[in-house]
């Protein structure tokens, strides 16, 4: 809820003109009433309306400045005259009126052009920019007429006012890394795969990786879903990266690396968060050293995500892109508290980006790690992937064995599908909740492929007791549960079914319920503030810990998270650290980052929106997958990706849903 003077946001009509402030009706939306901790907002204007937080807003200039922002982006497409030329006319006429030189026919022409753009522009930025302008001209017509009648500039036309704008899209807003998704899809559509990759790497350096193993939350907020089905956003992302690699090009970085500024940052951990931090700091001309405990680079994606999902040669290309910027890596370097004390003195800032590599227990009776056959998910996947990808250690052979994995996320999916490939006789996943939840936790594709390969899923169940003989696992007891609706409308509760239990003879129990971080590297005297989950506490915006100059991002800050979430956190942290080391230890966010946070709270995507003006029913392209009989006994990549014809067809389904948002303060 936001206290507003006036609002038409998302169809609401709140008009508190001539009302005392204590009687103002509030908006139903989380509008950015306070821009940051130092400044309040005067107004917010965007694709779906306008909100004024103060009486003394110059609405004529507000409209003019919003139209001016469109000039920055109107050339990005240039595929239709209404969008390209209409926006210029809007700005020219609004500025003419605002400076006191307008005529009555200019106002009528403005309305005509705005309505034409709404109905004939090909993309959303052209369709939606006129929306709040028409609202202002309708509800505040007297302000526009005063400028015309008196031939006088609007009341704050010559004053210094900050107008902060950001371009976004529903998919971009939903992406934790805020990737310019319409931009990289447009690169595919134009067969400019270099441009596509550069658009991705603006905020996401791991294009090979997130083009293959991202849970794609962007697709859950794709406006195309309101028409038929979402665009296959993730699969289009990998095309630029594969193009660069397959053709042997040098790396398409989003910007030229700046000269070294003589500042040094230490990063602990070479997983997605560490690689991302290093990449963007290096682009800024900061010297970066990365310390990794494992003998290989890449963190849990390297030793946890199987080869059939994420081929190591592709992931290594993402890592090489980071190396290409001059980042120094040190493997087999387990950092301890003494080293951290040294790093604090030697470097201008330290980023902790270690993963969560300690498997948690399933919490059943007789659960003892020393039992032979009790095997933590991280340890199991380490052994599988170090051998399959690097030839380190020994092969995992589960021939004739029955494997039970307890979990319901990506790690558990990796465990059961690797077990199939290790020739297990029977592979079972036990999950406390239902099929819909496991799909939501992972992806439909991941679940469907596991079922195809022969994994048995037992839902609404949990291990109650382990049975062993002389510390050798023999069998498991299970409880069954049922979902009982909450009479108050809350989340249904799991209730144990009495006499519903069952038992199975098994050879391996692999807990994959969650992981925790090993934070022994933190000096005790630092007394870093921690969360109740045992992770490092930050405010979630600038990622500095309670100790000045020590930052944290990724799993160690939030707990086990997706790759794209870790990248999103690390990209923001790298931006903050870059300014921190240059500005004498000052912590700041850019206007772009502040606007990102505001827009995410507001939710750019409207699932109830009725989308029109586009051809419905265009089928979503499905990339070819290796047949189950071909893939289930080896580590060949399962998803073969789009052909060029399929990629172009899918890219054409993108509706280019760019929006402009602006705050005046």
C-alpha cells in the first residue's frame, strides 16, 4: 500500500485532489513512494499509469520528461513508423507546451498521436508510452491549458528535478540477473548471435551455463503466456554462446576492459557467484584473485551438475571468458581464518562466495553417517563428476544396487539420474510433497526426463528409520502422509497416515534435502552477523557483511540457490564493490539498481492482462532431446538445442515487451 495524491496505476482511479492529506485514499500497489533512504519520490510514471505522491508536481513537465526517455529507446527497434516517429512527435509537442509556446491544436494532435501509437505500434514500448500521458492530459487538462492560454512555461520547467528512468520487461524483471532478454532474442531473430551474446553478458557472464541449466523463472512471467504459451527463453540464450564457441571467435565481452586502476579484490570460491564477481570487477579494471578449494574451477556446477546437463567443455568456455579478462585463479587453495586475516589487509575488498557443500540429514531414526551405504549427495556427485569430467578419482558403479534419494530439488534430480547412468538396478526418489511441487522446484523437463529414464517417484512420503547390520545399510522404513486442507485457507498441512508405512530393502540412502555452508574460514573475532539458517547476513541489496570491506553473495549468503540467483547477487555485489574500492569505502547503489528493486516489488508482469494485437496459437518450439534409450547409460548432452530454423521461429514469438518506468524526486 502506498499513500498517493493521485493514481491511475493498473486501472485504479485514486483522486485525492482537494482532500486533506490525512484523508487520502491509498494505492493498492507497492509504488516507490520513497525513492531511497535519503529521498522521497514526487511521482512515478510508467507503462500502466501514473502516481503522484505530492500535490506540487509539475504534471506537464513530468509528461515531457517521460516522453523524452522514449527517445533513448525508440531507435532500438525502428521496425514501425508509429513507434519510431510517433514518440518524437510526442516529445516535441509536449516540450513545446511545457515551455509556453504551445497551441490548442497541439494538445489535440498529442492525443491523436498517442492513441494511434497505442493501436498501431508493433512492440510494447510504443504501445504503452502513451498510456500515462493520456491519463495526465485527461485528469490535469487545466495544467496543460494554463501553459497554452498564458503562453507560460509549466511551473517547474526551469527547476532542477531528478527524473530517473529505467527500461525493463516482465521477463527481465523476473530474471534474478536482470538479463536484457528481449535484446538477446532480437539478436537471434536478426541472426546477429554476437549481439545476442553481448546483450546476455551485460549482466550474465555464464551464457553457456544458464542457457542449459537455468530454471528460467523468466518464462513464468512471459507475457506470451497470456496469449498462448511462454517463449522458450532459456534455450534461445545458449545460441549466442554456442555460436562464439563453435566458430572459434574471441570472446564477445559486453564492453572493453578498462585499464588497471591499481585496486585489488580477493574472491573466495570459483563457482557461479565467484566467477561473476570476478568478471565484472575485471571489466572495471580491478585486479582480481580467486581462491578455490577444489582441484577444478566452476564450483558446484563443475562437480555437482552432471555432464549430460552441463557439458564441461561448454562451462569451461564461460570460465575462459573470465580468465580472458586477466583474473588470477588458485585451485586446491582451501582458505582458512589466518588467510582471511591476511586477505583483509592485502586487498581493498574481500568477496566470500563459497558454496553450500555440506549435505544435511534427513532426520530419521538411526541416521548415522558411518553406516556403509549412507552417502551424502554432494560427496556422491563429486565422485561421479570428478571422474566423468576430469578423470579424477574412480568411476561410480552401482550395478545391481537399489538407490533411494530423499529430496525434491535439482540436486536430488542430479543424484537419481546419475544413479541411472551408473547402472543402478532400482532408483527411487522419496519426496514429502507432490508432483506439482517437485516440478516447481526444478523444471517440467527435468522431472519428465527422469521419469522417462526409469526413476520411481514416491510422493507424500519420508524415511522414518534406517536399518543396518554391523554398520551396513540393509533397509529403510517409510511413513506416508496426506495433505489436509487448512480451514483458514493457508498452505495444506502434511499429516501422517497411521498404519500407512512401508519398508524397502536398499543398498544406498542419499540425502539431498538441502546443504549448508562450511564457514570455518571466518575468523571468530570478526563476529560476522549470521542468519538463523547459518548463512552470512547482509542486507540483500549491497551484499556487504557486518564487517566493513567483507562482502558475501551466493549460497553462503542466502543458502542453496539456483545458478541464476547466485549470478544476480554477484553482479550487484561486483557493482557495489567497484564503487567501494574507488570511493574510499563508500557503499552506494546506482539509480538503475534502485529502480530494479522498486520494480521487482511492484511486479512488472500482470498475469491477468488481456493481450491483444498479436497472432495467437503460434506453437512453442521444442528442441530435440536424445532418446531415452540412447542417453540413459551415458553422459551425452540430452538437450541438443534448437536448429537455426527452430530458433528463428521461436524468436519471432517474442513480443518485445519493453516498458519504461520513471521516478521524479
